[in-house]
C-alpha cells in the first residue's frame, strides 16, 4: 500500500484537473464536481488494488485471525495451570 501512494497522488492530481475541466464545460456546481471526483477516485484506487493484489483488508486479515487464536490459547493454558495447581 505504501508503494502505491505516490501513484495514487499523481492520479488524484490528474483526475482533479480532468473533473474541473469537465465541470466547467458542463456547468457543474462545486458539489457535483466533488461527487464525480470521489466516485472516479474510488474506481481508480480499486483498480490499482486489483492490479497489484494488495487490498487494505488483507493487511488486517492476519490480525483478525491471530488475536482470537492468541486469546483462546491463553485461556486454555491458564485453565490448564489453574487445574494443575488445584489438584496438587
């Protein structure tokens, strides 16, 4: 994701220019131009994520799997040690 930031910044600058030119041609208000920019920017960023196969959710997927696994393992080990102390 970090490697894509310069490319996204450059594409955003170019898209902002294209939307402003198109908005002046069609007489869009500032709000309409902003909506078109946001919609097209989402599309461009999604295409980049697909091209480079690096969706932001993939970076957090490991975290979503490891935290519950760690909690369950910790509870299991704690219960084993409590049981061992109580029987001694």
